[in-house]
């Protein structure tokens, strides 16, 4: 497995451009392909791109808040102590990578935004305390765990399919989560990933001679400023350092989360997750000004998200409105039989993920073609929906879109980790094929 990881690492180091440049190249390819392979004119494609560029603004802001609130929470003394205690239990470098991968897989199957950030923070902590740990592998392991997200509690497609008024309700009715997230075959996939991903992370950790350790500058904590003595504070400084204000807002946020769960049942989306991060960060920092400074320190890590997500919004719009995404799905569907349908839907989803990286976008693009075909072939619609979800989360290991938040926290680039995550992608493929061919 080290040979495989070494091969992919050398390959991406030489040929994979920066993630922003890759987004620009995908924009160009999508634009030209839309003109060549569909009836869209250059003017049409310009219009699709322009409308799509800002289509992910809400989501972009949510992801920026995931980064800065997670960063601020991680900079509190309580969380630092917790991470130190976890990292102190492991001293062997490869085992540290395995622990990060398992931790990430579990957390991402509960709430993917939370999982991405806390796993990256744990990777940083191991890099500080485990001598000889390869920082690239630790961060790659943090991203490997993301492979569980679309089979977990916050999976977009199965949750949407179980929601009244969803896109295909007239054809399928509601698809209960007992047929998707909580199905026996999905439980098998998640449990297997909990085992396989740590093994992959452990196995790809290089020998000591090839280890790349972290730049100490990347692991340096922000310097804590001393709080002025209360007797020397001005009225303004008293307000800035007021525990009462910090605790009021923090408890207000937690009260709203409790109210939501009491009235709607247990739900956890990006907005609630960010509110939880914000509330806990305020409570643990203990003053408004300390929290504001922590947010400021984390804001620089959002640059890659703010720059690249608009390009993916434009790409997604061009794919959807030109009909290219539907054509790709249609080609796979036409080539299917009842036996091969789930697997080919999986691969169609994997291909489309490179230009439509949103999980919800997959349902909009593929659902209207995949679900009617599944009904015609007699394939369970829950299986069809999960095949789309699996292809999405599996191919994320070669798609930098979702790695950006974790990389921003870690201070690395996409070339640093992609060789290892593609290895995880190759190793886990037999699992998905085995389940989709024999267990559904």
C-alpha cells in the first residue's frame, strides 16, 4: 500500500495543479464541452456560468463559518487540553494516522462539517506530539474519514428523499431512512469503512527516511494576549472583557439548539452546527474580545474557500442547465441492467462529482433520471438513491472541493494529501462494488 500511495503522491505532485487552478481548468473544460456536446451556444454557456457563480454564496458563508468557529473553538484552553490528552495516548506515527482516520470517519458520519474540522485539528495535535509522524498523512487521514458522510446521519440525498415535498415525491413517495441510512447494507458499508480507513492510513505512513514533518510555523498557536487588570480597565475594556456578555450569548445559542431539538426532534445541520461552535467558543473563551480575536486569527484560513467555491457554483450551473450532467447519467443508465444498475449509477455519480460537488446537486441532476430508470428496472429506489450518495462520497477522495476546509485548518495544499486519499479511494472500491452487486 505504501508503494501505491507513493505512486499516486509522485503523480499528483508532478501533474496536479493548485486547487484554484484546477477549478479554473474545470471551468474551461465545462464551458467548451457544453458548446461541443450540447445544443448550448457560447452565449448560453456564459449566461449559465454568470448565474451560477454566486449560487453557492450561502453555502460558502456556512463553510467559512465552519472554519472560523471551529478554529476559534480549537484555540480555547479546554479544547487544547482535550486534544493533548487524546494525542498523549498514541506515540507510534502510523498508529496516530490510524486514530485520526477512525476519529474522522466516526465524526463525519455524525456531522460532516464538524468532523472535517475537528479531525484536522486532531491531526495538528498529533503532529505536535508524535515524533516522526508524517504531517501529510495525518491530514490525509483526517480527510479520508469524510468518505462516510453521505452514509451518515447528515447525508443529503437520503434525508431529502425522506422529506415531504422532495423533487421526486410524486414518483417514489417518501423514501424512509430505514431504507437508506439505517438499512443493513449501509450499516455494513459504514462499519467496514471504520475498519478499512484506519488500516489504509496506518499502511500508507512512510518509513522514517521518507517522512515529511510539519513546518513548526503551521503548528504554532496564536499568542495569547494578557488581559488588562480589572482595576486598570477603561469602561470600554470592561465591556470587551465582560464574562456576562460572553456567557449570555453563549447560553442563548445553546438554549436555541435545545429548543430546536425539543420541538423538532434531534436534527443537526450546518447552521445548528455553526451555532453550537460559536456558543461553545464564546463560553470557553470567556469574553467577547477574546473570541473576536480568535475569529480574526482563523479568518485567513477561509481564503481558499471564498476564492474557489464561486467557480464550482458556475461549473455546477453550466453542467445542470446545458444538460451535460443529465447526459452523463443517461449514458450510464442506458447501459444498465437490473443487476448492474446500482454500480453504474455509483460510477456516474463519481464522474459528475468532479463538476457538481454538492451532494444536494447530485440529487437534482441525477435523481430525475436514475429514479424512474430504477422503477422501470425493478431496482429498489432506496438503493438507487444510496448508489448516488456512495459515488459522491467515494470520489470525494480525488475531488479537492471538500478538502479545502480541512486543508485551510492544517495549512497544507491539495498536492500534499491527494496521493494518500486516492489510495484510500482505490482500496475501498471493492467494498462498494461488493455491496452494490451482491448485498442490495
